[in-house]
C-alpha cells in the first residue's frame, strides 16, 4: 500500500486522473471500477476535461459501478446509475454496451450478483478501482463487520450511513436501507486500487484504515493487504497519520528511483 499526500482536494483528483490517463495509454481497453459520492466528483471532472482535450478516448474503456441502492430505478436522481450518467458518462464518448451497473431492481438478487461477478471476470477483471471512504471505514457499501473475502451481494446499511446520506434525499425515511455492492474480496482482485479521501472529517478513519490493524470493523483496512493500493489524501485527511512525515519523504525521493538501472 502506498500513501500519497497532496496539498488539497484538487491535487488529489489531479493525481488520480494522471494515474488513470497513464494506465489508459498503456492499455486502451482499460477496465475501471467507479465509485460515487462527493469525493470522486472532482476526479470525474478531471477525466472529462482530459477527454475534451483529446488526451483520452473512452470508446474502448469498460466500466463497472461499485454499488447501487436497492429499490431505485436507474432513472431515479438518487440512484448511483443516474449519478454516473450525470457526472461522467454523458460527457464522454463511452459506448453504452461498455457500461455495467448493478440494478436497483433485480428480479433475482443472488443471481444478479453472481452474474455481475461473471461479467467482471469475462473482461479480464478490473484494472483500476476507484474508492471513496465512509466515515465508519466502509468501501463500496461494505459496512463494518463485512467479511474481508466477501463477493458482490445484498447489504443492509448502518444507521450512520443512512444519516450520512440523508442530505441527498427529501427526508431521512426516504433513504434506502439496503443496497447491492461489490464485496471486499471482489475489490481486492482489482489490479490497482485508488482510494481518495479529503477533509479533516476523514482524518481519523484514514489513520485507522491505513495504519491500524486489518479488521472487518474497518473494512478499508483490508486494502493494506493489496500490493497496488494507493491512498491519495489531502493534507487534512492525512493529518492524523503517525507516519505522515515518512510518507512525504518517500514521495519526495521516489523520483530518484529513475536514476537506478537494473544490472543484468
């Protein structure tokens, strides 16, 4: 796991966008796992700008939504399908057949989740998974207590998550209590994971996820087990990391690696 500390939210989003662009240049049929919520919005704005500048062509990119509220149609403004359409898809040239979503109204929940896993495998797996971080440590909708080997499935939301999402609905009673989400095990199979976090309100959970014990009570802590997980943080979100000075020093000296050549 790598910790990358940037001065502010804009720089966090720019770093993530640069990583994605660099990966696309190496593999045009990049497979992206996409999160929703407030945190990825700036990243999606950066990707749209890069596309409009002609630097990236999304026509060969494949995407998978990370999660979805159970009970909401794709056309519902509060659904995550609608969110991704509004904040990303309608602004880029991605092909509709390359957009994969969890349905909020599946006829058979278990089979729908199994089919989603099969679809991910059929395209060779997810190359880059984008994640936000819930205040209770959830990634996707894998709430505290989720199995670290879990697969795409139905989950019940915690009261904390319901309250956190209430501002997006007219009334808290309208917030769905259930969702479908990629599992932690599914997420960990991604080749590269980019977790973005910003703001002082995320500082405590960032420290627990990055430097605390790996535990189901902090689902994001499972990312410590991933060889290519990157926490991209602004100064406020990184403020309670015990080793933040070391992470900064590592960043500053990373460019020196290019001066080394491998001896055959």
